[in-house]
């Protein structure tokens, strides 16, 4: 019926009475993986990968008696599509993301990105093509990325018919073509909630006030309201090489931090289980840097400034004094006597020596016997 979609249909036994209210059918899926269920209709549609084929069986169950009566089984098979082993793609993964729509009626749309690896046995000229189906809509990819051999290995749908709040299965098929071999296709089913990646939070801001770090942000661009998101906050202290991780449900966070340090802040988001099955975390927001490792307390800055000011003042005074002889002008020298006491003693001695060598006077006289004779021969 479509990509990874099969219709089982059968006719009731013509010999049984029509319109039996207690008549049911037991359906069993044998391959690609076992499953079974009961239905009251004669047809059943369900989603299942079909690249390996399908095998199913049906039996009639008649309720109402002591024990239910069951008919024999009727089986049918859907063969696998042709292709050489090892030529189908491997590691097929897909991720959806919410983007802005074109109209007011549909402000949110979903983009789809899928990637895979080429089959090990696929020839070099293999050309892969990707299709997706969501509900009744099927679309072929138009934008591919290639590997070194120019084979398509990724696909990008900027806008799709996928609902951002939907619960249907997303079916993806990758076909292939080559001139040298038959390429096997690959089908895969994805739960839309499981591959939906949220957008990162918007307008992340961070501010340090004293020893408190305040972080705020806006909810991601999404069709879900504010209360449908969980957040993870990552705070990295570059000074201590320490990483702090916190998970919260509000769009604000307050933490006690070191005032003298630099921090890198990032936030990411995911839709919470209260609104949808768990999806993928968004990428981290761009880092917001706040604080500084060179920041010092006010008292330390005051001491540093005072020390610098004193040093500058002393240096300025020293330069002025040496340049303008300011010290000599402010404090002139006190006049001193030309000769001190030592000079006087030396002068007197020199004069005495000079007189002894140049002049000699002898005075002698005779006086009365009763008087003493005085003699002064040198002056």
C-alpha cells in the first residue's frame, strides 16, 4: 500500500453462516518479526518494514461456547524485493527539527535529515534515492550529500508534512540503482517522538552579582508551550577547570559561584515526558562568557592604587630635585667660619716656629743679691 505499509485481506469461509456476532479472526505475522492480534473485520492495514518480505497467517475464531472454536490457518507471503546481498544501505538514521512555517495557519513545520552508509558490496556507480511516508503523504528527497565516491549518503528536507505533535510512524525507504548490480532497498520505521530534536533555548543571558550567578533564557522555537520543556545548564569554571551540570524545568537558574573567576554558560532543551514521549536533546546554545579571573576585591585595589601613587610621587620629586636643584634652593647651606679651631692652632704653631728661627732676643741683668735672676731667652 506504500512505503513500509501492508494490507492484509481475506474472505470468510463461504460455508459459515453470515453475520455471526461472535466471529473473529486471529492474525499472526510470521516475518519479518513475530506479532499477532485479533480483529472483527476481513482486512487489516499496518506498518512494517518490507525489504525482507512478509509472511502472515489468519484463522477464524468462533466465540460463545465453553471453549472457542478455531479453524485451520490460511497463509500468504509477500516476497522480498530483488537485489544483490550487501548492496543496500546501512546505519540509516533520521532526525526531525521544528522550523518556521510560511503561513499563519501553520507557523511551525518540521524538517527532516537522514543519513546512511553505502552498502559494502554496492558498486561505485550506485545511486541511492530516499523517500519518506507520513500518513497518506509520500515525498522524494531533492537535496543530497555525497561521500568521496560521489554516492548519496545523506538527505535533507527543509519542510515536510510531518506534524511536530504527531504520533504516527515515519516510514523511510532508500532505493538504489546501478548498471553493474541490482541494489536492494531498505525500509525503516521511526517513531516521530523518538527522533524529534528540540531547538536550543533562545536569548541566553548570564550575570554575576557578588557571589551569585544568574542565568535566564527563553523557550526553544517550538509548537509546545513553556511547561513542556526540561533544561540542562552547563557552567564551566575556567579558573578551577570545574564543570557544573544542572537539570531543571524552569527557564532560570541561580548558582553560588566564586566572584574572582571566568565562567562559560550553555543551555540545552528537550520536550518533557509530561507532554510527549521522550525525544532528543537540542544542541547546546552558544557559550556566554561572564566574570573575570583578574577581578580583585575593592580593598586590594585600594592598596595597589595607593602604592602606585606613592611611588609615582616619590619618583616625580626625585626627578624635579635633580633637574632644577630644587633641594638646594629650598634649603640653602648655613655659612660657616672660614677657619675652625684646628686651623687656628695650626696657624699659631706656624707663627711660633717662624719667630724662633728668625729672631732671638737675650735679656740679662744683675740685680740685688736678695732677688732672683730671671731669664727669658725665647718668645
